[in-house]
């Protein structure tokens, strides 16, 4: 009986040992499966990134200037003007989702796609900015502004993509800043009803650019108010811009006293 008991105990230990090996093999199989998924996502995203870069010279987003009552909170939903801009918008959202899902090493590889960050900044510049409506300036209260329109949420999703690209390592951060992304993002911290959450995404993008990057932090901390820059476009519109000592900007007609 004693021998039988020992044999049963030995058999039980062997079974437990085999079970442990099976669990290890199962865990290893899951890791390989997840690695293949990440690899597939990265390859697919690179194809999309290459398409975004290749279409840079062929997709044009026509500036749409639309008057907006500054006191109104009504949403303006500007439609896509072509299938290409719709596909570009979809590509930006897809790349943002993939970057979020990928491990850090794979993110850096995707962000290093030649021409991707300059292309994103190029599209971003096409839909950024605002200008005053001349006829609404002067002494009239409740004036209006004309905002450069973009397809609904296009600017927000472009900023969101830049925010995620900023998490792809120092090289990506340097590329964004080097192509004027820092100044562009800092100028988007305002509310636009055609681009909900634009301000929040811009702040998040700035946070990601500064994370772990002392150089960019110092660059921002050294920014100082220099004054108002007059442009040819403002002069052609008959508009002048002034600012007080606190940096508050005032826009008025050139013939206003």
C-alpha cells in the first residue's frame, strides 16, 4: 500500500508539472499572437501613412471663410468638399487609433515614415487660422469673425494625430517642432464649434511634446510677448491691430481714431 501511495503521488506531481508546461506554452502562444497582430497593424498603418504622404501634392482643401457670431454657440458642420478629403480625414483617425494601440517601439517606427509629419503639418496649415470681417468692425457691438472653415472635426482630428505622434519618441517630437508644429499647436487653444474639443486636443498635444523633453519645455518657458505683427493681408483689408501693455489685442479699422 505504501508503494501504491507513492506511485499515485508521483503521478499527481507529473500531471501538475505537465499542466504547468501547458500553461506556459499557452502564454507563449498568446504573446506570439499579439506580436503578429501588432506587426500587422504596423504594416497596415505604414501603407496608410505612405498614402497620406503621396497625396500631399494632389489634395487641396479650399479655404472656406464663414462668418460666425462670437456670441453664438451654434455648431457649424462643414461638409467634405471631395472624396479625397474624406479619405484623408479617415486616414488621420485610423493612424491615431493605431498609434494608441501600438507598443512604444512600433510607434517610433511608424512616426519615422519619411515625410509623414511634414505632410500632416501641411494639411494642418491649410485649415488653420481666422480673420476679422471688415464690415463688422468699428463701433458696432457684438461683432463677428470669419473663421477658416474645414470639414467637420478635421482640424480637431489632425491635432489629435499630432498629439499621438508626439508620443513616438524624441525624433518625432523634434520633427514636429522643427516643422513649426509647436507654434501652430499653441495657436489652436480656442473654442471652435466646427471642431469640438480642438482646444483640449491642442493642450494634450503640447503636453505630449513637453513630456520628457527639457529642450521644448525651455523653448516654451522663454517665450515672451514681443508685440503685434502687422501683415500685408491686414493692410489690404483696411484693418490695424494694436495691443496694450498686458498683451490684449484690439482689432480696428485703419481710419478709426
